[in-house]
């Protein structure tokens, strides 16, 4: 009996000691799912194409009375598109991706399907009920729809969630947009901000010469939505050259006007629209203070024409971003080239044009200057990452990362070398302030040292509670990364990581 | 005399000894060795350990003279107690044992005392017939006459009384007269008888035994005259109490003589050892516990015999040791006179210690008493009387424990059958497996903990990615650790079950009744290694040779 008692006590003691020493609960690792400061969205299983994240956007919406934010990504056209839940109003999570057009065969009927993603707030396709949180996915067609404007060579899809079935993106409305030769159209645009009952899009389009690959026939369009839910054809926005009184798009060499189209409201409530024309190394800035839809688009009037500060800046305008950094209500313009391609590869030329420089009156000449000097946005080595050869500026996004009420610039540098991995990529977050950006306080985010990952190829800002989280894609490893700088849960120590 | 124990064999001649020796040798050689095994070990077998047995006291083997002496002494004692008829009967029993005339005379004295003149006269007459040369024969004849006359007178008186009672008328007077005459005659005879005297004087017996047996014996009176003469081997003479001198003569030896005082109604036995030139006395020793060794004058010479002891010893002073295993030694001084046969009666007291005697079924079993190792079985050890904790153990066998009460001066045999322990190899193997799983569980737990700590650090550093493979890895390690703990716990429980499970029967033992032991030992050397008679056969033969017998003792044990 004594031997039995000794045996049992010894066993219990050893087990207790062992379990208390090393822990036995495998549930202990569950916490890391929520506490990992970097949320990773891997390529969906059905996503068969490489370069997942080559095109990526984020948007926010109120779905079923809940504020949500989504990440939408594709591999560039033609490809499938994946939606990620991202933020569902309470926490940022890895998402079970919601896929539309998973069949590459189906998607390949549309050329360049997925080459561009344009998110916007509201779309109301008639009897289908109001849709919120939408994405316009333009695609090309070799043959325009019969009865449509022969100039229109493209067709796109609007995908939205609904109040009744959030995360259901299966319903889409086909839109016929843009004219053109029906081939090689690339789109860039923006959805009109919230506050409108019906959705509207302003997007640019140009075509590529098959032989010379020159961009030409650049235009930008307004795609509106009728009150009956129908989608009338996109209407070209005829931004008039004050000097010639002819639309810039009708010039002999429109080039790639509309290569990038962005817009934001200023403090007066007017819609500031910036349209880049990299072929001319300039960006046209117009203002629209009417109502959309309804007011004629000819009310979009030129205010300024921003030319590259340096004499020769090829690609100036290939990267275009608008948003308020200083917090004064006037959106700043960020204009740069694509340092990752073209002859300017390796040359960094990113500038910030303060919003206060927007002329207050309509332009009377072809290219009136911006009324404020440009600030060069320089890359500062940070966190052990070197700016040299990093393609700093290959992607741009704006968001209030540090929740100070001022926009912070998120800059992708997909060619940055990290941990010896060439082109592993990095993302710089440069805080905004009342006087502009503070590059010396930059933070360089890195997630991998895998060579050719190209983290930062695309960047975006994911809106959560009162902050924005930097999101960046790494198409080289087919993953998206959300860097949690926001302490979403008490005790989470990431508040000061980014800035 | 050689010491004997066990069964006494009394073959008629020396050739029988040789026969026995041959038989013993044949038994030792031919009987198979029987290795001790548990199956062979029977707890219920009769106790075969040697115990001393008391010398049997068969009346048929007693010395007739001694028997006669006992009756004589008893008769005298009864006479003194006033039980005359019983006294007479004892004297007659003495006569039956040894037909000496003294016994007849003494019976006559007893009957005379009980007022049975007829019988008294008869026995006196028989005395004279047996010993016509008896001293004072004439006086005794007169006494016989008087006794017979008294008997007749009593009978006449009784008759006259009877007649007187039944007479009537004229006859009554005459019968009364006859009755008076008879009574007168009776009184006269009684007076005559009383005048003779010597009513209570018993006769005694003198027996002289000589060595060599053909010696001459002279009995002289107080005045030196030879009153009796005779020769061996046993000279026996009835004589009156008084002082005499006994003289023994032999042509080859120097004559020896000694005075002797003969008491009434006593059988005096005188032993004369011519070669030693002296008389011997007869020493008797009786103990309440028979079988005690009797040592006379010299212990180193060994015991002269055992109680009830009777042996001739030299006349004179002697120191006795009476010793019996299990009892305290008693010492006595004694002075033996010629013809005396003193009786030493003792009550022996047991010693204050006892003995434990252990035999077991396993040849390598070890005995512990009160926690102290005593030795291997079979073994015997002396311990203080009282309760003792005895443990018998052997490698691979279950211990046997018992609290044994040891009596004073007695041995308590224990027979123990040890049974095998339940093998624990399976239990140890299971415990080892449990330990292995526990170790693996701890190891994987440590690795998992390390991964957890690394992940924690990365969270703090802001670099942990939600799809970090270490998360799953750590989970798997923790799961493996949990599984390891569960298996280790199960194996530990199984191992515990195997350790405590014991379907085999316990060792058992039997505490036999305490009994006297045969060999003495002191507490200073308490352990006696017994013959390993339980492991192999042994034969032992002790010869017993004495002048009056030849025998031996054969012991064969297995």
C-alpha cells in the first residue's frame, strides 16, 4: 500500500511539475492568430495565376449597418479577383477570400479583366436593391457590343455587397464603358465619395499602339447611374483647354491622358479631380462643384496644370495620389513616376504639391501653374532598409496611420533589398503634419527577405476604427500584408511600430 | 557409561551393534537425496525436529529391590499415619517384589497393630518359616502362640455372646457364665501378649552388592561378633534395627568394612566396589521435569545420567549439578553414607529466555528477529522470552512476518513456506515507457514553449505575420506534448497497477507449539546452526554400551 501511494504521488508530482513548467495547452497558440501584427492574406486556393496582388485596392462601406473594409486583389489582367473580408468592424482578420470569376476561362473572355480595380461606395442596379461597397472591374473586349458606341471597346463589371447578403459578390452588373479601338485599354479611376445616393465613377482610359506600344487616345470618363438603376454609357469628360477651347482629349496627341485619374473633395466641398498625362509629363487638375449625376460634366473646369519640377522627368504622372496630409481640408497632390519600369527605372521623382496651391479660379491658359512649390518626397533609409535602388514610389496610398487626423503617405518600394534578399521589397510610411510630410520620421516596413517577393508593389490603406492600416502586396510570393499599427485590442504593443 | 538419547535398543549381544552400523551405512548410501522444494515442504507435516524425551519409567524395568524399598518405605509411612491395614499390604507388596522375610515380619507387626491377631500370627509364622535362623525366634514363637490364643479367645467370646443373646430361661444363666469365662480368658491372654512387648518393632533389610560378585560378606554386631555371613552377588539379610559393621572380603582385594546403622523398616543397600576399596552409596535424583542431566562432582566428565536418576556413587560428600535444557541449573551438596540411598527431589525453574527454531521451504531464506539478521535457514536462536517479530525473507520471494511469543525455556518451531513474488519486470518496462513518453512530452513541450516565446517576441517587435508557420508548428508540438502526457499518465497508471497487482498467494508459515529443546546454549552464543537435515539425508548412530546393556541410537534425517 505504501508502495502504491508513493507511486501515485510521484506520478502526480512529476506531471504537475512538467505541465506547469512547459505548459500543456495547445490553445495557447490561438492568441497569435489575433495578435499577429501582420495579417497575411495568401493567394486563394483557386487562384491559379501568379502575381497575386499585382493589382490591389481597398475600400470601406457600411454593410448591414456595419462599417466594413475590404481588400480586393487580382493578378493583373486577365485574372480572377479575390475579395478579402479584412475588417468586419471589430477586428482585422485573415479572410476566407471571396472569389469572383474563379474560372480563368470565363475571365479570359474579357481581355485585361482584372487589370484595374476601382472601388466606390454605392450602386443601385434598379430592382436588385441598393448595393454598397462596390468595385468596378473594367475589362476589354475585342468587339464592342452591338448598338453601342463603336468607339467603346470595353466592358466592365460592377460587383457589390448587399445589405441582405454581405460578402455576396456574385451579383454583378455589366457596364459598357469607354470607347476606343477596343483593344488594350487600361483604366484608372475613382469612385465618387459617399454622400451620393447613386454611384458614379470617373475613370481614365487610353489605348496602346500594338506596334509601338505608345499610349494614345487618352480620355477620361464619367460613368454614372440612372435613377432607374440602369447604367447609361460612360460619358467622356471634356476637360477643355482654355487656350484652344478644345478638350484636351481631342488634341492631336492626347497621348495617355487619363493614365491616372484621382479625385477628392476640398474644404469648400468642391470635387478636385487630377488627371495625369505622363506622355506630356504633366497632370491636369480640375474642379467640379456640381452634383453628380445630374449636372453636366462640362462643369469640370481646369484649374491648374502641374508639370514636372525637373526639366526632364519621364514618367511624371504615372503615379498620382490625392489626399489631405496637412489636415487643412485641402487635399495635397502626390505626383511621381513609376520607378519600377520604363526608362526612368531607378530614378526617384516623387513630389508633393500642397493643397493650398490649388488656384482659386478657373484656368485661363493651357497649363497654369500650381500656386505652391512642390516638396520632393525623399526616401530616407530606415529600419535597416536602404532606399537605393528600392523603386521607392512604385505605389502610393494615403491613410491616417497614426490617428493624428493627418494623412500619412504610404509608399511602396518593391525593389528594396531586405535581409540580403534582392527585390524583397519594403513599404515606407511617412507621417503627415500641419506643415507637410516628415520623411525623417519614416518607418520602413518589411515582411520578408525572400528575393523577388516585391513587397510594396501595390500599397493601400485599410480603414479600421479611427485609423488606417497600411496594406501592401507582394506579388512575387502571392501574398498581401496588412501591417497592424493600430492597437485594436488592449495590450497590443504595435501602436508605435509604424510611426 | 555412555550417554544415550532417543530410543534405546537392547540387543542381546555385541554382534547386533555391527548389524546396526551396517544398516545405518546402507541407509545413508542407498536412500536418495531429496532436495527441498516448496512442493515438498509441508507446513502441516508433524514436527520432526529432534526433541529430548524423558526417560521412560516403566515399572517392569525397575529394580525389584528398589521396588521393594519403595513399598517398605510406604508401608512404614502408612503405619506412622495409623493406616495399618494399608501398611500391611505395602509390606506384602514389598515381599512380592523381593521375597525377603523382613517384609513378612513387618506385615505381621501391622496386623497386630490393627488388632488382627490371627493374621499377625500367620505372617509371623511365615517369617519364621522363611528365616528359621532369625534372631529371637523363640520369643517370636511365644508371641505367635499368644496371638493365636488371643484369636481363639476372641472367637470364643463372640460365640458366648451370641449364645447369651439367644438364650432364655435356664440356659441364659449358663451361657452368661460361659461368656464371663471367655472374657476373663481373653483379658488374660491380652496381658500375656502385652508382657511380651516389641509390638512396634519392625525388621529391616540389609542388602550388600559386591563387585566382584564372589566376595564374602560379614555382618557383625555391636560387640564385633559375626551375626550374619554370606556372599555375593547379592547378600540380603533381614535384621533388627541397630548398629552393625559390614565387612566385605575377597582374596584378591583388600577387605573393606564400614559401620552401618540400620533403622526400622528400612531396606539398606550397600554397594561394595572391591577394586576401589570402598563402599558406594545410591544416589537418587528426581525432578519435576524428567530428563535432566545429573553431573556429580565433575561437570567436564559429563552427565552420569538423567532424572529420574539412580546411580551408585561413592560414599561421602558430593556436589551435584542438575541441568536440563530450558531450565536453570541447580547445584546441590550431598553427603552419602554407607548403605544410604538419599533422594534429591527438585523443582526445576525454566530459564528466562527461549528459543526460536526456523525451517523454510527456500534454502536461501534469511531469518530476521526484531529487525536483526540472524542467519540462513534452518537456524535456531535464543531470544528473551516474550513477543518477537520474526521475518523470513528470500530473494524473489514474498516475506513472511509473524509476531511470535517465546516461552521461557522452550523452543518455538516455525515452519515457513515462502512463495514467489510477483515479477515486476512488466511493471518496470511499463514505467520505463511511461517515463519515455513523459520525457518526450516534456521535450516537445519545451520546444513548443520556445516557439511560443519566439512568437511572443515577434508580436512585441511588430514583425509576427499571421500565417507564420511557427504557429502551427507550436500547436503541433503542444498537441504532441499533451498526447505524450496523456500516454505517460496512462502508462504510469498501468505501471502502478502492475506494481500493486499481486495474484500470487502470500508466503505462509506455522508457529508450532513450544517444546523443550535438546541442546543447551547460552545467550552469548545464541545462534546454533542446525544440521541441514532438511536439505539432504544424514545418518547418525550413537552406541550405548553399559555393563548391563548394549545398544545404540540410529537417527536418519532428510
